[in-house]
């Protein structure tokens, strides 16, 4: 559903943003760029774990699909059509 997709996107972006800020600050304080990369990668892994599987919190508003049509109605419609005549020029 669309609301679940929106929620997953917001969670994903929020975790990435927070981990990037924390990683930058920690990396700046310790003067180690590697820590920044590790923290951002950990945030990415956490956000993937929370947003990629179809958790029930993302499926609360299912979409309503059209009802299934019987296959006989399509054959009947095709039989009702007039055959097209091709003119030779």
C-alpha cells in the first residue's frame, strides 16, 4: 500500500540521515574517517533490515483491486465483433 511505502521511505531516510550525522561528528572528534564510514554503513544495514522485508506495519492499508472477470465474457465479446474487411488497392 502507498502509506506503507511512504512510512518505509521515511524510516529509511531518517536512519540514514541520523547515522550520517552521528558518524560525521564521531569521525571528526576521533579524527578517523573510517569510523564515519562504519557508522554510516551500520545505519544503512539497520535501515535495510527495517524497511526491506514486508513487515505488518507496512501492510495496514491494502489496495482494493478490481474483481476478477470470467474468461467466458472475453470470448463472447470477441465473437460479437464484426470482422474487418481489407480492401485491395
